[in-house]
């Protein structure tokens, strides 16, 4: 556990903690915070298409492992476009909920092992070569505080196990 906390704090120090100020954005909710960052435009579009805006604007608290636009672009060609179609709303919602952990988990509180996600499946937190990962996606920025939780940025879209 100490190694994970140390690794997360190292990542936080090396990459910066937040957008604009270094204390997070405690007045905006998770959706509004993500919408204010260009690199989350695909994530925000997906949250809208999945019908999860109101949920993620709710009281929470939520911990969101947020993939960047580049992470979505790394999916096989046509995947994002397919998932954004109305007929795939439930599948998209399931994938996005897999990126959400109920509760506010700051970097200093992360522990290795399985974590229950909002879609009911478990994701695995691990440390590999000094990098904190969730189901193989590397955490690149931590502790972006929001009014209803926290965002940690990851470099890949994680998929729930079938």
C-alpha cells in the first residue's frame, strides 16, 4: 500500500495536480470539470450519449478514472462511433460506469487490489514498474477535485470483463 501511495504522489508531483489552479475545481461537478478540458471532449460526448450526465452531476461522491481523447482514439477503428449510436447506449453506459468508483478516493487513499466499479464489475489496481494502473491503463494525473468527487486521468479506455 505504501508503494502505491508513494507512486501516486510521485505521479501527482511530476504531472501537476489540476487544471488551472493546483487545488482542483471544488465548485464544478465532475461533468462540468471534464467539459472544461478540451482533452475530455470524447469522454463528455460519450457521457451524454450514454445518458449519464445527470448521474455524474449528482451528489456522489464519485471517483472517475477519465480516459483522454487520445485514449479513445487508440481503440480499434470505428469503436467510438459505434458506441455513440443510440442502439448501443446500454453498452456504452456499462463501459463508462466501469470507469467510476463510488466514493471519493484521493491518490493518498488508493490501495492495490480489486475495486468495485459503478457497473457492478471489479477493476484491478496495480503498480507495475513504479506506475499506478487500473486494468492496464496508466494513471497520468491524480486528484482533480470536483464538487461531487475526484477525477484521475488515465491513458486508456478500460473495458469491463465479460
